[in-house]
């Protein structure tokens, strides 16, 4: 199982890294490392995390108030959102189409 990143999820990740970096130099890189660890957890046990729709699941990061929303397609985990937990929890659902 491998991981793929939806274009809009990549933008969210880039924006989040930049935002954290502005808060404290180095924090953006720490956030990126945490997202990578979270994605590796998802890839190793994709069915472990709770469903948020029929097709998507959510895994929260251990250290930051962010979640990774993903779906499984053709042997891949597709990351559809890198979502701060204060956001509307359904904004990303059109990405499943």
C-alpha cells in the first residue's frame, strides 16, 4: 500500500507548514514530520481509523490539532485533506468524486 496526495491536500499541507513556520521557526518542519509519521500509520493499517463517510476515514496527528482524511483506491491510500480540526469537517467531501 502506498500513499498519494490529492492536489488540494498538497496545497493545504503547504499552507499549514508555512503557517506553523511563521509561528516559530522550525515548527513547520516539525509539523511536516508529524504528517509523514501519520501517513505511515495510515499506510500500515488503513482500516484501523474511523470512517467519516462511506469512502473516507480520518486519522488525527499525535502532536498537532490536524487530521488526515483519506480514502483507499486501487491499493493506494489517497490523502484527500490535511485538515485543521477547527475547520468545517465536511469541506473536502467533493474531492471524493
